C-alpha cells in the first residue's frame, strides 16, 4: 500500500508523541512536594538491642540526604543503607527513596526518636520503649529454635574465690553471623578459659548444634553478685521466602530439584543461599543470675586462699638424695590449689638451717585444667648445700587455706625430713682435728670463729654467681675499650711521626721539596729541660728522641767525653722507662740535662766556627775495636 509522504510524516509525529508522553509526564509530575515518613521496625526493644528506623521519601528529593545529628543524643548509629525506586503507571511517574538506619538505645525508658529533616521536609517524631533485657522473653528450642543457658554451681561462694560460669548455646536453626554479648560483671574479674567446645545432639527429632564457653568469675567484694543476661544475635534463613516466587526464590532450586543435586553447605541449601535467599534476624537471651558472695571468714589467716583442695608435694633430684658437704642437691616443692587463681597462691620462704644453706634457684607459676576444674600451680626449685657432716633436719612446710566446700580453715603441710650428710671429698683427705677436752664444759669454752673453716667455694660461688657474671662482663668491656684506646693512640703517634716527612705543598721549589719539615730546635730543648726538672721520665725520653732527630746533619761531631756522658744518661733513662733495671727509686733528670747542655754547648761552638759538619753520633758510644 502506497502512503503519501505527507501522511507518513504525520504518523511519525504521532508515534513520537505517544512514545515520549510517559517521560514528559514523569518529568512534570516531579514538581510535586516530597513527603517524608518515619517508621520503627518495632516499638519495644531491650537495652543493647539494635532497632531499624526506616525513612521513606515519596516525591522529588533531588540529592537530599537525611540529617541524623538529632539521633545521636539518645542513640548510637550503627549503620545506614539506602534504596531508590521509580515506577510509571498509566503514564504517571512516581519516585521514592528509602533509608534504613540501625540505631541502638543508650538507656532504659521511653525514648523519643526526634524529627528527621530530609531536604525541606521533616518526619514526625516516634516513641520507643527500652526495657531491661532480663524482662524480655528469653526464647527456647521449642518456640524459637535457639536457646542460651548460663550455669553456675549451687555452692556457697566466697570473696576472691573463682566461680566457673558455663554459657551453653543450643542452635536448631543454623544461625549465621552469630554474636554473643561479652560477659561483664561488676565488682568482679572475668576471664574466658580455653576455647569454645562444639558438639551436636537432637531435640524432638531435630539436629541441634551445641556450643559451650566457660568463664571464671572472681568476686572482689562480698554481697550480691549479679551476672547479667547475655544476648545472642544472628541471622537465619527465612522459611517463608526460600521456596517463594520473585527475588526471594533460589534461582538454582529448579536445577537441583530436576537433576537431583544435593544441597551444599553445612546448613542446607546451595552455596548461593547467603546471596539469593532472604534472612531473618534472630535474638535469644539468657536469664540473669544473682549470687550471694560470702565475706572472708573471721578465722582465716592474713593470706586468704579459698580453694577446693590444696596439696603440697616434694621431690629430689636425684631421688633419693646423696648429700655430702659442699655438694648441692636439688629439691622440688610444688603447691597445687584447685579452684583458685595463680595470683592467690602464697609466696613461701625457705631459710637456711643449721648444717646447710638453702637457695631458691627458681619459682614458676602456671595453670592447668583438670576434670574437677582449673588448678593453680606454683613450683620452687631449691638448692640444698650442706656445710657439715652428720644429720640435718629440713623443717616442716605449711600452707594455710580455706576449704570452700566444707567452709573450714585447713592447713596443707610437708612433714619435716631428717637426712644424713656424708663427709665431703676435701674433708675426707684432710687431717682430723684435735678433739676438745671433755672436762671443759660448753659455757666455759671460748667462742672463736674461724672464717677459713666455714668458707666453702661452691657455696660462695652459688651465692655470688650473678655478681661474678656481671663482674666478668665489666672486665671484658673495660678490656675492649682499653685495647681500642691503645690502638687509637698508636695510630695517632704514627700519623704524627709521618707528618714530619709529609710531602710539600704545590708551588714549592725543588730544594724545598727535598728538605724535610722539622720542629723548632729551641722548643725541643725547652720541653726537654722542663721534663728533666719535673722528673717526668716518659716525657723526657720522648723529647730526647725528638731533639736528636731534629739535630740532623747540622750537629757537630761530639768529643768522646760528651758522647759518653750522653750515652750513659740515655741508658739510665731507658732503664727507668722500660723497667730493664731496678726502678724503685725516683728518676731525676739532672744527669740527662747536664749531658744535653754539654752537647748543646759543643754544638753551638762548632756551628760558629763552621769547621766541620756531620750527624749527631749514636746514643750509645761504640767501644774501640
């Protein structure tokens, strides 16, 4: 069919108008004022539980966001999320935006959720009732599928006694992202013992997962001790939405049903359940428990040790011990207290006894788990060093403690031990000492003490071992520092000696380059004179060598008498400096200075006459061949 061109253009305009109409309608309908609506997910919550506040804005909102500052006065803001929806019905467009705000109340009572401003609009205020968690339904396996119990023994508890508290969670729904509020008790210390224990059981034909956690609560004051209700929160799969239609349906359910694929994962469903299946929040609570803590009994000693049982044990290394004078033996003493903390264990003192010295080499504390509960252990390692042969008596060791089961004060003890000490190897080879006169009574004998007879090297080394180690370390450190200083001084001297023959600077003549640089002769003579007057042998020897080197070829050859006097004085100086002869008497520089003056006088005369030149003869005169 042939349609004229004009008719075609008219039909095209009609089509464009019909197609663009809904969009124009949506654009013009956006001029309507936005409407802000606020709604709480629930009107009554327990203190510490979060609640969801939904803000919904219908109409044009542009880029406006809610002002949440008013909420911070009474609530903690845990998180926010938002979504936007646009729909077109019969050519009419509608737009809405929602914010989900997780808030947690800070106090008990009826709280007001204030007005929230979004752009130019404001929501209406809401009320929320916040109650004590102990008054909320705790939930059980039969009604909710999740249950939490807190168990404490029914015994009488005392201050500073460890109280085991067991928290048991029974889950029949497959909780995910589970969170348990931490246990906090006023006027008590709380610590978790070990890891969580997981097991399984069944209830009314359903599998139940059981999780147990143990705490030790130690009250610090007598009176009522309140263990608050614990809250368990998590998410479970929504049973009504799992097999429903729409977005809540698992897209892989048809494939599993058709081909018979088994469910994957620990709690049923496919591995995509967490992403594709809606979930529900689940909350369970325990009951609060009040305990009556008894005060410290009046008959208890100064150190109070409440426990179920206390045991003292003693062992020897080697066993049985072979005691001999001057030879150390090791004794291990261990305290084991059931139902108490290791901080409650007392410190024992071990003093030396007649005939032996006792040293505490080591003291360790630890904790162990037993079928009856936790036990605190303290172990002492003692060195017993006999000082004389014969019999020694190790005294009784006692620990006072309070029996929390019987409510009585008790004492754990180690009986005294009598041991035989053999004669040491050094005493066996020594001559026997003369026996005292039996006719002289003990009170009439003079009291004399021989330090050498009471001294024992091994005993002394054990007592001063740490001081000796520090002393050796200090000596080694001083030796290293001293050696480094001597090496540095030696290098400094070698550098100074090389400085006398240092290469000349650029620009000097050939003759100047050949001539070595020498110190001032007059200064050397003056320094040598001062050293001789002070009797400083080391300084005088150093200046004597420098004076001789500085003289060089300009020194006239000396007569035999001057040469012999200088050589003798130099030999005497070297003997004193290097200790080759008896140097008990102080050195005087009068002899050396007299010889040097004679040489200087002869040198001056030879320099004036200029009759001959030559080097200074050797320090020691050579005997004629």
